[in-house]
């Protein structure tokens, strides 16, 4: 493998990992209830198959940005996700992917987690 190809391969493998770590650091900085909500939505969105690594990273970065802004503005979690967090998470994920399978158990887990985070 030439140095150019190897460098591209390394960047392809490390880039998404770096973005994931940066995303996780951003989420850790959120107030506890917002962090709980983001982590629940994140777990739910893991059931969706990404179209590519860049889209996959972007959806989580955009989720973090949405909740960072909401926390800064004092926007209640229910105003962000509405009364149906499953519908919110699945619509959000569909902007970045072609599909995925979300079992009923995962939908209930998300609904319960948002209920606890929203109070």
C-alpha cells in the first residue's frame, strides 16, 4: 500500500473515532437532564443503519448542537422532543440514513428515559 493510500486509510479510520469522542465530550458537558435525554435518543438512533460514516457522525453532532442550544436557552426537553420522543428520534435519524429496524422494546426504553429526564 502506498503512503498516500495508507494515509487516506488511516484518516478514514481515525476521523470518525475522533468525531465520536468530540461528540461524547460535548454531551458530557450538558446539564444532567439534557445529557440523559441525548443519551436515550442516541441509544435509540443506534438502531438506524448509517448511509456513510460522515452522515452518521453528523447526526450525532447535530443532536448535541440541538441540545446544547436548548440548554443554553432554557428550552424544556418536551419542547424539543414533543410528546412522542420515538417519533422525534426516528424523524431526526431519517434525515441522515435510509432506514433501520427499531424494536418495540427500544421504543419503550426511549419513551421511559425521556419521561424521567423531562420530569
